[in-house]
C-alpha cells in the first residue's frame, strides 16, 4: 500500500473531511484513481487514516481557483502563498482528490 504524508496542521481538516484535495508537485504525484493510501504526519510519521484517491489532474499555479481553495479548506490567497512556500519556483502541479476511508 502506498503512503502519503501531510503537515500535522492538516490532520483535523482531513479527518473532518473539510480538506478533500492535496496539491503536489510531480515528485509526489505518483498515485492514480483507486489507490488506497496510508496517511501519516510529515513531522512525526504518525499514522492517522487511510484515504482513497478519486482523481489526479494537472493544474498550473496561475489556474488555481476558489474551488481548489475551498477543497483545501482555506482561502485562495492563502493556498497560493502556501504552495509557493512549499514548492518555490514551481508552477506545474497535480491535484489529488481523495476521500477518507472509514
């Protein structure tokens, strides 16, 4: 089973299903629809759930929308700033849409 990590600040949003996508660069987008992922925190490696990938689509930074931000449970300005902090100098990303497995 594949693994994926999230910053621990996103755990509650994921578990409450307020965050339903993650935006990653090509090095972290090696998943496809139907994959089941073991999910843990990036900082401590603590497992906290399983999720199923629903879809993977490409997006450019300039094309991010308020819908993407809502699916990340944040505002668009905040989302764009966060992506630039995590992936400086990159403009091409993958939107991984997922659902929590209960």
